C-alpha cells in the first residue's frame, strides 16, 4: 500500500481555501512511528485580519510536534495557514486555533506553537501553546525567534 495514495492536494493545482474552516488538513501514516522525533514548520509570513478593523496582521508562526501515528502533509498545512489571510480573528484565537486543528487531525504525542505577532497599535503580541511535557529524550531546539525589539 502506498501511504500517500489518499492525498488530494499534493502534486496538483490547488486553490487557497476561503477560510480555515473549509481548509482540508491531510495526514499520512508516520513511517517512523516507533521513534520519537520533532517536526518543525515555520511560517514567517503568516497573515490574518483584525476582526474589528479588517486591517492585516502579520506573524511568524513556529510549530513543533512529536508525531504519533500520523504526519501532517506540508502542502495542506501551507494551504490551511494561507486560509487565514481573509479570516478575522485576534492573535490569540488564530494561534490556538491552528494548534487545536493540528491536534484534532494528527493526534501528535506533543505539540508546541509560537505565534510571534508583529506590533498592532504599537504593541507586539506573542502567543504560545503547548500540549504538555514533551516525550523524554527528544531534542527540541529553541524556536529561535527573538522578542520584538523594534528598530533599535
């Protein structure tokens, strides 16, 4: 059996979903499920909209997870994250919603997300969520995103 045969978005032209709710996150079986390791996705150009003003918001999103039986397929994740482009929600809601959706879809052993948002109204907002303690013995690097320091 080909573990990739159920994928519907990879390898073809796919339109950006209209909303996070309509976005399809695809998963494949983890061929290394007997090992604990970390997968990192970095989205340095994440965008969403302020739900009140409609103005764009920008973030650097870092997602780390220790897979169990499933891996998230990266193109579907890219399309899911892109679907926030026209979605109005506060920074906290966007960040935690991404984590919740990944948890629902792939049931990782552990997940951490850092939402490093650029200033809105002069105040940067960073949002962090983690499912609990990571598995013992797994190397988990720092997310490497410095605290916002402005132009200085």
